[in-house]
């Protein structure tokens, strides 16, 4: 094996869902929404419900945080802070595209 290839790695081992999740995470962080800093899995049950609400146009952090389930409910104040962000029409469009590509996978 070429040592340079081993050093740089290959994206082929990354699944399409992982790549889509990473792209979605970049879009969220571009809007200053830091969901991954509080939720371990942004594509878990709570994360998907919050993302779906964001795509639907919900921007109120308290409303979004209330969609949390299980252990994530113990982190509501941190979750509300993480959901503060700037959500313009373009950001909603990008989120809907990224989220739909993950939802159909």
C-alpha cells in the first residue's frame, strides 16, 4: 500500500449517511446552531424531531428544546442555548435539503 494513500486516508470508507450527516452539521453550525455540542447523536429521535421542526420554520429555542426525549431532557437549558441561531430562508432551504437526503437513506 502506498504510504501517502494510507496517510491521507480515503473517503470511500465513510458511509453516504455519515457524509450527509456531516454536511447537515456544517449547515447547522453555519446558522450558529450547536446541537451536536449537547446531543450525542443529532440523528437520534430527539435530533430528528428538532431538525424536522427547524425545517418546518420553528425558531424558538424553548419550543425546539421541548422536543427532547430521554436523557436529553435533563439538558434543556443547555439545549436551549445550543438552539439559538440565525435562521434565514436560505438556511432553512439548506437544512431541508440536507435533512431530506438523510431521511430518505
